[in-house]
């Protein structure tokens, strides 16, 4: 089935370094605390976590009928809430070492359904827009920004995010306009 949605990729920064000296059980605990910061925020805003990808995840926010923009707003709100929950977990010392995340947001079309072979199928989304969103997560670290949004994503927002220029993405011929959420004015 083909769907239009906001696509969210999130991953933990420096997971390999942070977990290098951990036992497998400690690494699982680390990931569970991390995902406890992200998943409730995503689900509260109507998102659906489709896949855990090691120290990251893939979620979608489906467009609810004709209310174009609802999915993007929900995905951005979820991202900001997840970052706040992560900051709180760090402040409370829930992690042995401070943990950071990068979240990439894109809006587009994807094939939604089962993919796999024979008796082993995986329910997910695939397609050009999903690949594009996953490439944007690499820019989180490069640009030093916890939340990045593509031009097709911000086209669905009412408030004006801050542009960070156009950036080349692996496997894509055209550069993509990338934005960060607007920062509140200094008091």
C-alpha cells in the first residue's frame, strides 16, 4: 500500500563509543532507557514506530485524510518532546554517560507493508523518501543539530524554521534544503 506521511529517523549519537566497554546486558539497558525517551513522545503524537535499527528507530506519522500538515506538526512535536525527555533522563543520571540523539524529519510517499522472503517478513515502509530521510540523519552530526527537517517537510509547517542551506545526500543527484526548528527569541 502506498502512503503519504511524515517520516522520522532517530539515532543515538556515539553509541559505539558509549557501549564499547559495556556487557551485552548493559547495552540493552542503555538502549531501553534511550527508547523510553523517544517512543512515548512519538506514540502520543500519533506516530507509529515501525522498526528499531540498532541504536535508532524508524517511525511514520500518517496524514489524517485531508488535514495535510497534521502529520508534520505531530512529528515535529514528538521530536521536540523526545529531546526534552532525553535531556531530563540525562539530568536525572539515568545514563552512565550523557546521551544525545539526532532526529531527521522528511515528508513523502512510501510503500507500506510486508517485505521479506518466505516465512520471514518484516512490516515496514520503503522507497525513495524513506532512503532520503535516513541520509539526513548523517547531517545531524555534521551540522551539530539535534533535529533536522527537509524542505518537503517544512512545506507542511505553519511556523518558519531556520534554513541551514542545501546539502548533498548520498545516492541523490539533487541537494536537499535542510532546516532546524526555529529557536525562541533571546529573553
